[in-house]
């Protein structure tokens, strides 16, 4: 768990020398619900989350744009939780809507999930359609977290990697001759 040391002028200083800066240059207009520039420095883990749709665990597409946006953010929340993250860790969103008229509803739902300050950088694109019939929205995310601590899973995967390397370093075995 990170311990936030302080927040000043969009700069969050965290243990482990990781810093995330949220910057809205004065030369650019004030963005509605996102940040123009997010800079992450220091030892970090970058997590990429594939585009999430308004589809529940059973594969059912939620109803209207509001229901789909809510389900999409619930799916993103679950994906972030799988790596020990939450929406505070997201530094970039790519949002895809099939109708620009859905933008106000999307923003309203998005704003209910994100912290009020230091919003992620964001791009929203209106497109003709998504890969799933009936899908109205898709969102992919990038999160920046501190480096992973050593865990049993990490150690187990390193042992498996060493075993694979040892097997591949052996000379090829010769089959029996009859």
C-alpha cells in the first residue's frame, strides 16, 4: 500500500520515489473532467486494461447508455482491483462512444467514479460501432502503480522461468534406435 506524502499544485509524491504530476497548461483551455498532461516518473508498474464494455459477467449487454456506462466503470473497477489499484491510479483513458449524443451521460457517470482532483488524461472518440452488437461504449485504461513487491506468485513464476531456461539449455535428447 502506498503512503501519500503530500499533494501540492497537482503533484503527488509517493513512497518509492514515484511521482505523478497532473498538469493543465495555461496555454490550453480548461478540460471538462480530465487532465491534459499526466507525467509519471520513478520506479513504476504500468498496467494496461483492455477495452471494457457495458457487459456483465454472464456476457449480457446492459440496457441504455447510462446502464452500459455504469457497468463499464464497474468492470474497470474490478480490473483495477485485480492488480491492487483503483481509479486514483489511472493516468489515461481511451473512451469510445457510438453516438456523440451520449457524451453528457458518459461524463456524468465517469465523474461519479473518479476523484474530483487530478483526473486522468483522456481521449474520447465517436465511432460507427463496436465489436459487440448492442455495445454503446468501450473504455480502456492505463494505470501507474509502485513496483510490485516480491510475492509467492512472483517467486513461483521465476522458478518456472529458470526451469524452462535449464530445459532449453540442455542438448537435444536423442530418441531410441530400434
